[in-house]
């Protein structure tokens, strides 16, 4: 190579380090177009296919040629070098085409590979072919930079190959992604009514929900993106109802628009007994969310294509939902004329019952005492008198004991708050308080609400499992929505419910008022109002995981049932995920702020006055090292790790680089992919690595499927991982989003971050998707693990977020990083406020509409910023 090479490459030396090259950023240079080239035309090796790097199986060799054509009248001297490869030494050069696997010995004998091809002369008009080979060392993106030194010019070519194993290859996209067309909405000016399901109630309810129809004038104003006066200046005591009802209007209009994404065109239905069966992709994941009693509109395609509004649509009611199909019943004439070969356009409708409950709760909340909604100092500072207690369910720590004593001594408003990080025993503290009230205050009547059925069932189980207190079936009741499936509930708990005619029901008023304890979700608590349970009947109302619910949702049990003497207790963590809001405008203007978090705007709560709030700081879930970063980043370093029995798991995992440190970051470079018309992302390389880790975790037999959980932010990655696990006969390992894991724990948590390109990373930041730029999602994700946390992701992408960057280097500093080369270290300061994302249950009951409207008059003026509503653009983070 001599002095010439040293002179011309003295800056970069003999071997370079390319670090990370984002294939999305350089995609344009990987599509060869000779017209754009200069006098020396150089092709590109391994050009992209369908916008993605080509694939090669690990163990095989990928080969492609690079042609160099001299279009000048002078000979050109050429020096060629592989500047660098990542992983190292995976690409080579040759002047002969590499022999194939089936080549004979003679063909292989003369073949030579190099990292550098020295001093070649390309004559005028001559074309030189150089062969580039890649022998992948493992799964993941393999990158190389080729330097072509041509006299005074130096031209680079970048090569990308995606190395697959059998698992990742099986998960590859079956067809290229193309954004699905927006389904048109045919007009339903008139329709032929369908056949309703049998009524779910056998008696009239005392209180019916008003319809709360959105006035057309207000709808037009919201849809034209004007800012309502009632929300422009924020929430005040004087505008409480108009403020929240306006936000709810914005949310409902967004939900209606989202439902259009599920409209179907040119589909068939099949006769199934007395019903017509319609296959609905995504139905099993509640996308769309459909329950018996909902309805769709259907039109024959040939009639709809006439583009006339005079042809009526047909209304079909949902009678049954099974997996991915719904059983519909239309008017009898429709069934008689139906043929299985008929093509229909289907339009889904949004079920308004949940929104009507929220509107009503906000309306009714105006009747509450001011100290419940706005507990300021002007309401007077309270002093709670407490008496010592003897714990029933467990040995309480100092903070838990204090909170229970305060609850027992409380005489009414303002609300009492128990808050604290994951694993500090908030729910168990509520259970202790409930059992204390049950045994010591015989006239107490207790309502406990949780955001989901699973959370409510968990509390029921904890109350029933306490051996020191016997709670009879006549004293405790689990109230369920009529739409809940009985298969979703443990058989042992069915005796605490009313289940008749294959559906859950609400008992009549006399039966309801006889129970000492009623457990419900926030939404299902509206059934108590419907049956006529009066304000003040409950002496205590407990709201668990209150940070996950929007304020209107929290008001469903409070506004309808709370009296001045009612003790309201909220438990939750404002540093974890908040309520899911679909309208970006509604969220930004305040609907994304939970009632629990809003209380901390008042002095008595933000100052941690023990007469208003108790903070739990002792964590009984996580290994101390797992807890360290969340404590420092979110809880002012106050958390006290009390979990001391995690060593057995660590000892059984042989592949950890540091057996004393329970957080492993495995760096891998894959590709972000989508397929078909599905806008959700997946990363098959990370999925393969997740499966590999699971195999290694379970190989010793010390960990079962129930001990392992996999968290990932995108639905399509969840689906791909479930497919791979089912193929390996491991269906019991739970895979889900952060929202689906909130409130849960596993011995081992594996996190797949998915993202592998800066371009998509920036999009996620803008729209608060995935893990990035969402501190609360980070906080929840890393605190689900009891003994071991394993993060699988691209360190060059994940380090762009200050929180994940802290975790990455925390692992690296403890010799607990493996995989691809690390990025350059950046210790960023952490600024900004946590986001407001979450998932709460969607429960719906059939209700009888009244003719009352319930709306005040609002005027709308200025303009909103345009929301991004397409799922492919922003809504994928909601799971």
C-alpha cells in the first residue's frame, strides 16, 4: 500500500470506525441512478428492496457486485478500501465472483478476499467489477462503508444487509406497507331499524341518563377547529361543568372520527342461524370495541355506488361477539334478500353510553361541596384526630399506618390522598383501611372503584383472602357491567356477583343497600345511580389507581354518591401513566390531567400535609438496583428498597455479564418495519432476540412462563412476539404494552424498544409515541420487574431520550451492557414534565335515553392547531 495510502488517508488511518449509520437517513444513496453520477460511474452494492435493506440468513454469504465505469478519455488510478464494517470484519472485497456453496475445489482454489484492493488502473471506457461479500456474524443490521479513491476524488458507497435467523425471517413483512385509504362514510339520512337484542334488564331503572346529544351548531364549531371560550382560560370554580363538557365534546367527536377507520368496504356476510356473521379484523383486540347492543349500518355496494342519499341504510344490531366476528340481526326482509355472495359497505357507529355517563357526572359534580373540587385554604384547614390501631392484614410500615389512621379519623371532605411509587403497597393500604372500617365501624358502607375489571377483581381477592376477617357473601358485592364476559372472571368470584340469563346484572336497590362493601369499576359505578342509591349512602368512597382516570371518570362515583360527610380516598401515583385521551386538543387543554394530579395544585396536598396526603416510600417489589434510577429521576431519591429475596433468580440466570447487577441492556440494530395497511411498527430482529433471551431464561427450569413478561410499545410488535411464542409452545408468557402492565409485576421483565431509525424517533417525540419523550411510560416500564430487567434496543436511538440514556449508561457503568457498539456518551440533564398517557377500561351498559338534553350554550371562536388523528401518524402508542 506504501506511502501513497498513508499520505492520502492520514486523517482516518488504516481502519475507521463508522459507529451507527441510520439506513433511513441514507436510503436515497442506496438506490443506484447512474444518470446522477460524474465521469466515474460507480454502482451501489446490495440496493434496497421496497425501501428496506436486503436480507441474508446467518450462516450464509451475501454477494453483490460494484461496477466502476471510466467515461473519461484518461486512465484513472483506483484504490479501494473497506473503510469500516459494523459488526467488525463482516464485509470483504474480491476481484473474482465468490464461489458458490456447490462450487468444486478448483473454483475455490484461486479465490482471494481482501479488505483493501491496491493500485488498479481503469482505462478509458473500461468497466471494472469488484465483488462485495458479507458473512453475518449474528442477527441484525450489518453496515459497511466502501471508499473508492480515484485520483483527487474519493467516493463512498454504503452497504446495508439485514441478517436474519429462522425466527426473525418467519416474522418478516409479508407485503410492503401502504397507507390504507380513508374509508368513505355513506350518508345515513334514514335507515331501516334492525332487531334489538333481548333487554338486559327486567325492570325499569329509577334514574336514566340524559342523552346529551351534541348540538349541530357546537359540532360544526369543534370540527372547524375553533377554541371554545369555556376552555381558553382554563378551569375555574365558575366554569367547571362547561369546561369539562366542552373537553368531552372534543373527545367524543375525535372518537367518532376514529371509528371511521374501522369502516369496511366490499365485504361479505354469511348466514349463521338467525344472524348474519361479519368478520372484523382486530376485533379480538377490541379495535374496534364492539359489545352486544351496538349496531352497524350496511348498504349493498351496488346501491351505495349510485351515490344517492335516498337509498336507506340498514341497521344491524350486534347480538353476539365471538373472537373476530360479530353476529348481526337486521330487519327480516334484509335477511330474506341476503345472499352470502352479496358485497356490502359497513359503517360502524360509536357507542355513546360511556360519554353520556361522563357528561352526567360533570353536570352532577356542580352540586358537590366546594372543598371536594377546589380544596383550597379558604375552605379551612382540617386537623384529623387519630387513634392507634392494630393492623389486621399485615404488619404495616410507618407511612401505611399513618395513612390508615388518617382515613379512619376522617369526617368528610376534602379528599384524602395516598400516593407513592410502584410497589409501595398503595392497594394493600386501601385493603387494610377497608377491613378496619368493616370491623370497627359497623354502620360504614364502602364503595371501592378501580379503573379496570382486573384491578377490581384483585382487590376483591385481597379482601376475601384475609383470614383474620370473615366477609360473607351477603356483605360484599362485585358489581359488573352487563357487557363483561363471564369467562373473564374467576369462577370462585362469581358467587359475589349477580349473574343471570348468561349476563351480569345489577341487583335492585334494596339488595344494593344491604351490602357493606361494593367493588366496581369507575364506569360501572353509574349503575348505582341508575338504581337509585342516594347521596350519602356510602360512608366511604375509595378510588384506586386514581391517576389513571380522567377527572370526569373519577366524578362518576363521587358526584352521584358523595355527601358532605362522605370520606373520599384516592390512591395512585401521579408519576405513572395518566388517562388515555384520544383528542390531542382535549388532552392539551386539561382532559389529560387526572383528578388526583389536579389536587396537588392545592397547597395542602403539594406541601404533603399529613391531614390531606400520605406519601408511601418503601418499595416491596423491586431489587434495589432496579429501583435506583426511578427513585432518583422521579421520586427525589426518597424510595427505600425493601425487597431482599431476589438473589435466587439472579443466581439461576447464567448469561448475565454482571451477576450482581439485575439490569441488562442488550444493544441490537434492526429495522423498523410495517406491513400491508397496518400502521403499527415492529422490529423482527429485536423480536428474535427477545425469544432467544426467553429460551435462555427458561432453560434451567427455575423460571416459568408466568415469571416472565415482555413489554413493547407497538401493537404489531406485540402480535409478532405472540406469534413466535405460540410457535414455540410458550403462549403463557404475557406480552403487552406499558399500559397493559401498569399495576402488574413479574420476576423478569424484558423490554423491546423497537425503534431503529432517528427519523421515526423524532416522529415519536413529536406525537408522544413509544417509549421516547414520555417519562411516565419509562417509569412504569422499568418498575415492573421484581428481580431482573432486560432491555433490548438500539442504543444509538434510545440514547436520544435523556431517561433511557441514563439507564443505558447506568448499565454500561456496571459492566451490564452487551451487543453492538455503544454511541458516544452524552450525560444530558433531565428537563421537562412527564406525559399523560394511560389506558383505562372501556365498559359499556345499555341505558334508556331520556328526552332531556342537558346542554348549556357555548360559543366557539378562534382556531385549534390541526390534530393528527390517523393511527399511522400518532395513535399507535395506545394499546
